């Protein structure tokens, strides 16, 4: 027994971490590489080792001893034998089955003959097999490369895909040393490392996977650098039109591409050029065909050119229909960019098998210490309900309780007090309920941006905010992602998508770009005490807690002072 150590590994695969330990930071950073944070109350955080978390660790280069040895060194008690065996077994499953190209055919291979016999008796695998060539090799049906990868991960055998990629249409593209706006431009060390790991020197071990970096850390720059490395025609998929325009602006500013090289494929324009930037919304537009079947007419974009690379921006938001078409695009290099691989729909294994495993990840606090993202202080402000609202909440059906508690009218006074406490800073107020946002924008006498706000008007308001001509914006969920507001210093969250961890990370990301004055960022989330609003807040904060952020707990009387009721 090592009583001063911070970790307890339990036989059910859960890991307890003492927050007050002097070794907490080292232990947290270790666990974040191969385990998932489940709960993060004040004193003891609970992690869980899962097959997918271990496969992502294996794909990013971690070995079994990179986990077992430091885990044992930080544990109070010996690691239970079954847990150690599970770690070894699951880590060992990654790459036991491989996809390769052999004699013009796509083949599933493994040196483990009993495993191949097991797979030959799995119906979900054999539906994609044309023949068994030998005890160690099966021939996969052409075009089913993604489908068989999905089938195999479902039964616990993630495939290492070494079948190679088409080169695509050649496209000369270089990064500039001086941007078109006249600023010096150099790729950062961690960005270059991400590029090199993804490319893998052009070998079969590179070419598909996800790069995970905090908001504001330059994921777009990594994407452009990979385009420069590959020199190939590229399709870029983005979550919205604002993100689409930002990609085009960045490409024109920081690369040698010209406007004639770049096409916008959106609701307004349908341009297909060597680099084409499209939104998920347009891509997944569906209609009923003459035969009565639903079809997505814009999926033809994937075959419109000989793409050598497909970039999935904000890959954690990838819609299910795009997964279906991606299963048939496995011969194209695929790059996923995201701040978090957390998906609330449980489709993380589809990202792993169809886009690719996590290739590169940097702890948010590491980049904060290096000055690449802003230092952020997180606060949770807990408020009470009026007696009337408490009664309404008590009789409200469970499915509606969050809406009632999240829209607590008392939040408005707290928002005003917080804004008053940051008189010279740029402030974003973010929520999800439109009635709540409209009322608040009217009280604050400031602009409101929602999904109904025309793109041109959104761009105008964002530009005014960047220039300091408008100090305060109220925004709906459209502000969750891909909005470049480098000098936003304060974000106030009044309601969210239930307990979404990815949304919390994205919202904090809106204020993480380094400030021109080197100042700190402040993130406030306002929750109603003793309700599901507070319960969801705990879950929302899990991912950020894993990244090293902690929330200072404040109560409304501390914020409102003499104005508290």
C-alpha cells in the first residue's frame, strides 16, 4: 500500500482520483490519455477505462506499459489483476486485424488463425466478405471497406487500416510566411507535430484520423498545413455557413490558393472547385424521390471531383447521414478536427472506425501554460427559485422540469450584475431557449443572434463585436462553434442542451483565443439550485474538469450584493 498516492483502481474498471493530492495534476493528465471521466465532485473524481478509450490510446502510440507502470506508481493499492488483464487484452485487440491491399483486392488479414475462424462465423462480418482466401486472409467486397470496419469494432476488434489511399487530383498549395494581410505567419510546434503524425511520412500508417485541439489553438491551420503536405484536391465539411466563410478567408489569407481555386457549396452558392467548402446542413438536405425513397441529392458532391483529402471540421457534430456516405469513402484520406471527441449520441466508435482514431491530442492546460490559449477562470453561479416557481417546478412533468428551471427569471438580474462587473470587456451571453434570449436581449438592449438571423447580418454583428463597436451579444446555440471572436473575454451561459459536455467545451472555447492585452477570460454558467438544471451542469462540466478546469461556486447573493432578494 502507498497511502500518499492519489489513485485507487477498482476491480470494476473504475478509477478514483483524490483531487487534494499533490500528485493530482500528474495523475489527471495520465488518466486523460486512456480513461474517460465519469463524475467530478469536489474531492474524488471517477474515471472509467473503456475499450474505446484504450483503442484511442493505442492508436496514438501508447503501449500497455505506458499505462500500467505509471498507473501502478500512482496507485494506493496494487492494480486488480483482472483490470490489468483487461487493459492488456483491449490494447492488444487494436491492430490484431488489418485491412490491406493485395493483388488488386481488399483483404482482411490476421496472423491469429482462431480469431479468423471466429470472424468467419460472425454474420455481420461475413456479409461483406466475398471469399476466404486462406486461414489468415479474407477478401472484402469492393466498396465495403468502411462497413467491415464498423462491423468489426462493434464486436470488439478495431481494424488497423493499411489498405492505402488514392492520391486524388493534384493541387499545388503552400503556406505563406507572410499572410495576405501582411502579418508574419509560422506554424507552431504542436501544430507541426499534429501534421507529421497524421501524414506519417506518407506511409500507410497515416492518412486518416482525428486531431483534437482546444478551441483557439489553430485546428484550421493544422488542416491547411496537411493540405500543403498532401498537395491534393480537398473537400472541407463545416458545421455552418459562418465556419465555411472563415475557412475560405483563412485559406486565402495564409495559403497560395486563389479565389478561383476555392468553391463555396452552401445554400446560396453551388461552386465545385479544387478546394470546395460545404456545410453539413446542405450536404444532408434530403427529399423524397420519384420512387418514394428519401435521397440526399448533394451527396453527389463526394464524387464531383477526385478528392485526395476530406476534412471534417468539428467532427464531433458529424450528422449520421454523413457517416453512411463516409463508409463508402475509405479510399480517400480523411481528417477530423475537433476540440473534443465526446458525442452525446454514443457514436464515438463510428468516428473511430470511419474517420479514423485519435492521432493527436494536447491537454488544454498545457497550451494555456505555453500562452497559446487564454487563461480561463470558470464560475458556477447558483441561484434560488421564487416560491411561485418552486411550486410550478414541483408539479411539472419530468420531461419539462429542465425548461422550467433553466429559464428561471432570476437569471436576468445575475446576468446584468456579471456584465456590470466587467465594464470594459467584450461579453457573450449564450443560451438555448429563444424566448429567454429574446427577453434578455430586450432588457440588455443589445443584438440577438439566432438560427433565424441571416448570415450576412450575423457576420456584420460579429465584425462589430470584434472591433469593439458592440460590447455585448446575446447568442443562441449557433454560437457554440466555429465563431472566430478573438477578443471575447467573458461568456455567460444561461441555458444549454441538457447535460452536453461537448457544448460546454465549445462554449468555453469561444473565449479561449489569446487576448491582445494578455488578459484572462471568464466563463460563467448560471444554474438554478436543487433542480435538474444543477444536475445537468455537473455532467456538462465533466470534460472541462478532465482538462484541468475547476469551477468556483458562487451564490446569487455574492453576485448581486445589496440587490439580492
